[in-house]
C-alpha cells in the first residue's frame, strides 16, 4: 500500500511540475512566509490586548473607557488591514506567479517586508508611521496586478 501511495504521489507531483514552472516553488514559499508574518502580527495583537486591557471579543477599544484606546486600536488596525489585503495579495501571487514566478517572488517579498514595516509603524500609535516604508507594498501589489493581467489576457485571446 505504501508503494502505491508513493507512486500516486509521484504521478501527482509530475503532473503539477509539468503544468507549473519549477520557480513557482518560490511563489509558494513567499506566501508561506506571509502566513508566518500574519501569525506574528496576531501574537503582537494578543500582547496588546493584555497590555492595554482590551479583552476578547472587543474589536476596538473606546477612548472614553480606555486611556490607551488609540494605541491598541492602531495595533488592531495594522493587523486588520493586513487581513483585509491578504485575499487580494494571495490570488495575485498565485495567478501571476504561474506565468511570472520570479517577478512575483520579488514583488511578494517587497510586499511582505513592507507589510512588516506597515504594521510596526502603525503599532507606534501614530498611524502616519505605517506609510514610512509600508507604502512600498502598494508598488508590490501594482506589479502583481500587472503580472496577473499578463497571465489573464493571453488566455482570453488564445
């Protein structure tokens, strides 16, 4: 049974590697890197809940009830915005990476690193600091959109 399962696994991997360029593995790894980044941001938010006394399930602190509400809310928004952007980022990486895996890998790394600084800047309590380096993530997304368009248009015209 084990050899049969291994044989099926080899056939499945052969089918995948026939369809996708081998460099697509980099796209996959960059997406996993973002998952770790997201887990780290969630942990930072958990610490902020304890530090600023904002229990679950409260999403945002109220300034009239909590003197540290703005500080907590900035950490919350940094993480929440990353969650809001994640579906678009993932689909652009997955699709654009099928045709342009190396370019999408670079753009994805740019996005991931800028997202880290976006979160760190936001978590200072000064929302404008999220854009110091974090603004470059939008260039990464724009590039990923172009790569994905470059993948989609030839499919329509074929």
